[in-house]
């Protein structure tokens, strides 16, 4: 017995109570950043706080109420330790009872847990001694902000399912034991809709086809708000965005730490991140989180443009027959307007990465809004020119009847391929130079000649858009292309059906050209878009040298595909350099690329440079 006792004393005296070992850098980072939200286990910060008050993750799991009560009452913790730990514990509980993975509706117990987590995080961020800026380098603050933002995401989704049942006159309602106040919002939905038909968390989305996803880290959770479907009775050329960026934040009643912790009243703030870069919470201004790609990506993914653009080209059912002006963000009178025009057999999908990169650039986003023109590419260039000009004029009148807004002046046109040809004509003067392509007869009576001229004037006589002061032409066949006469191009051209309206108009022209005996000269064939892009087409030849407005500064971006000689002998595989080149351009850049040069990083960088130059030359953006 004596030997045993001596041995125990020796062991207690000689055995080390603390040991040390090295861990790999990856393991260290993983352990430091792990938390209930990211890894499914409590963070080191929370475990350490629990140790201080003689608790553990296991004991908290077994008796959650006793655990949280102990944390609330324990005097040995700072407010930051107490609040951040409670936020994470409630987050872990919310995730555990949330049926999100199964797709079942969220129950009150889960909603209450998310709101508790958000409230403790809110108190930590805004009602402790230190300002959020003083904790800028604290990993713990980043974790707590993550708890808050995710709790907001899940709580707002639950609120969203309840909103349609409340009508329009409500001021507050009760959910999961909480008083939920009517949301405050500056988000604008198409058709002035009050409630979206769908609310998609941006964090749930992953995109293919978009090179980058542009976000702004900050306070709040990012969503895509989907507007109700457009009424088929609305016949206007402009389209407000159906998919809108939204950032949601929850604010809790109270102006002291004690009152915030005691309240069970909460209000949702829904903000348009294009209009709001920050938000005021608890008398403190903090950056507002945002996702500037998600709404655009969902719109493109659900648009059906790929099939519709081909149906439009061929003139089949399901295509479009008149131009449309599609706004990428809710209209803003204080932002300059960039108008993008796609090319033949294409659609707004031609600008997938271009528009995303413009909206993703913070400086450009602050200065610009993007409109995309969607038009039927089977129609002749002259017809689309007139239709697009009419649609743009109507859109500008609708949003800014007086024409004084920043958005209505110093506009920028960006056109690719045939869209670039149309963009150039939108800033050009025709004078009387195109009348030579009009059908006619030498013995046509003065009366019929006047009628014919009146009918053709919208297509053959035009002046520059006064609102436009800069244009960018990408791979645009200003002098046509011999490839339009290629066997495959002609085969496709023969499949094209012109819109019924154009055929009726052409028939009325033919009637005017008939002789008194009912006979006529050779039947007049209306050219389609592929005909118009030929370098021998009468319209394209006559329009090639029309003068561009002296008010407009313009730039060219050309593609060079498999060069074999000097630049002026090259092409992009479709458009010869000599056709894409424009004398008098303020800048020209040749990029190794096939005809779809607009999607190359080099072309996008050049476009961003031009837009930054344009904005810098004008009055500064409104803060």
C-alpha cells in the first residue's frame, strides 16, 4: 500500500499536465473558421466561452434552456462573449430543427430560433461597447455577421410565404411569438407590384455561362425578387426588369442593449442595392450587402432567348415581331444609360458577360444603367432601325417626359454585328442619300410618287438620336460582308419568313407601283436581314458613308481571326476588317477573336475603359 501511494505521488509530480504538438496550416485555418453555420459544429470562440461558465457543447445540446439561461446570467463574461455565443447556439438550434433540406414548411420553433440568433447578433454588432469598425479584424465579428445574415435569409423566406395572406392594409402580425411589423422597402417591381411572386436567396444560386459573380459584402441577406408575370394586354415597347436585386435586413425594436434583448418586435427592411450602398441601423451607418449578378443570371436562365431568337430569325411562331427595350435594373433618372444592340440570330444573351461586367464594376454601376434592345433579326435593317428608334423614343418619353434627366442625355450605344450597323445609323443623317434604293417607275404619277415617298420616309429618311453622344461598334459590317452570299448563309436566308406586317406593307408598295392596266414591272422583293448584310446590298452600300453626328464620339472594336497578312486584309471569320473599320473613330482596337468578339475579356476591358472615360467627361454621379 505504501509503495502504491509513493508511486502515485511520484507520477503526480513528474507527469506533464500540458503537452504541445504541431498542426498543419490547413487544419489550423479550418479550425479557426469552423462554426455552427459553416461546419456544423460550434466555433472555438463559443466552446471557450462555454468552458468559462462550466458548460460544454454536449450539455448545451442536452439542456438548451438551462445552457442559454446560464450564459445570460453569468457575470464572468463580457457582452461580446455572451451575445456572440448565444447567437451561435441559437443558430445551431435553428439549423437542427429547420426542415429546409426536406423541403417541408418551416415551423414556428425554427423561425423563433432564427430570430433569436439574429437578435443576439444584432445586439452584438450595434449595442456593445465597441463599434463594428473597431472589430474590423476580428474573426468573431465576421462569424456573427454570418449568423445574422443567414438567420435573416431564412426568416425572410418564412415571412414571404405569409405576406400574400395579409392583404394590403395590415401594419403588424404575429409569427412564432414575435410581432412582425409591416416591411419598409424601396425595391421597385415591374408593374408596381407590392409583393414578389418568388423570393430566391442569392446564396443558393450557382451559374454556368457567367464568368464572374459580383457581390458586395456587408449587412443583410441578398435575394432575387421575381415580379408577377406581365399582362398580355400591356402593349408597350419597354419592359421593366422581372428579376430585381434585393437585400433584406431585420431590425429589432429598442435603442439600448437591454431593450433590444427584451423585445420580440421585428421589422424587415427590403433595400434596392443599386440605390442603397449603406444602411443606418442603431444610429450607425454600415455597408449594405448585395449581389449584382444573381437577378441578371436568373433572368437569362429563365428567358428562353436561345430558342426564341432562332424562331424570330426564321419568322416562326413563338418569336418576336417588334423591338423591345429591356431594362436590366429599375429605371434611375440619375444614372447614364447604356443601350446594347445584339446581332443577327441573336438576343440579349449576346451580352451575358458584357452587361454583367459593367454592372459588376462599382464605378460604372454607380454611373450607368443598362438597357438591352431585343429585336426580330429577320426584318430588314431599315425596318428594325425605324422600329428601334420608335421604341427608344417611346421608352424615353415614358420614363422622362421632359427629357431633362441624366438618364435621357449623353446616352451610349453599344452594338455588335448587325446591331452595330443599326447603332451607327441611329446616330447618322440620311439626307436624301437612300432614296435611290426605293422601288419606283419612271412613269409613276406625281400623286403616287408622293404617296410612296411618304410611306417609305420612316425607313429611308432619318436624323441622329439627339440623346446619344457616344457609340461603340463591335465587329460591325458597316459595308456588309461577302459571307452573306455564302452558300450556307443563302440557304438560311431562304428559310427566313418576314413578319406579316412587313409583307402587308410591301404589298401596299406594290399596289402603288402597278400601272393603270394592273400590270407592273418586275416584282419587288423585300430583302431580309441576311440580304441586307451582303456587301452588294443596295441599302447597305448606300448607307455605308452616311455622316455620323459630330456630337457623337465613336469607337470600334474588331476581331481578327487567324490573321495571315496586314490588318486591312483580315477578318473575324465573318466581317472583313475593311467593313468593320470606321474612319474618324476616337479609338480602334483589334482583338484576336472570332466574330463574337464582344464576349472576350479584352473587348470587355476596352468597353469598360470607354464607359469610364465617358462618365469622367460628364458631371459626377450623384452620391
